[in-house]
C-alpha cells in the first residue's frame, strides 16, 4: 500500500513539475507578440449593412490577436442611418475609423 501511495505522489509531482515548466516556457516564448505596422482590417459596407455590428465584433476579435491592426469601415454607399451606426461603432472601438470609398487608398 505504501508503494502505491509513493508511486502516486511521484506521478503527481512529475505531472505538476511538467505543467509548471510548460507554462513558464509558453509565457517566455509568446511574451512578445510581433506587431505588423500598417495592417488594415477593411470592411466594405453598402446599403443598410444589416450585419455590420456582428462583422465589427468579429473584426474586433481578430484585432485582439493582431497587435497594431486597425479597423477601417469603408462607406461604399451606406444609408444615413447605417452611416450613423458605422460612425458610432468606429468611435466606440479603439483604432477604428470610417472612410468614404473615394478616399480609401492603400499605399
């Protein structure tokens, strides 16, 4: 019985030590996520843009994984109400803006 208890304690200790080493190595290797300067997440919008809020929410999720990325909502013929919503969403988000299709140029 003592041998079984000692074996179980040794196994749990090895698993715990392996977990700690794995977490430390992961933290050190992923500590500095690279940024991509000038990366644009572009969402062209037209008409009523009924799925705009869901699309912006998805872009925000992607933006969290890509440091330095900027969300650009491109107005390709939005209605007045949809344009107001786009402006509201851009003001609410960090690194987001609304631009007209005529003004949007990728350099």
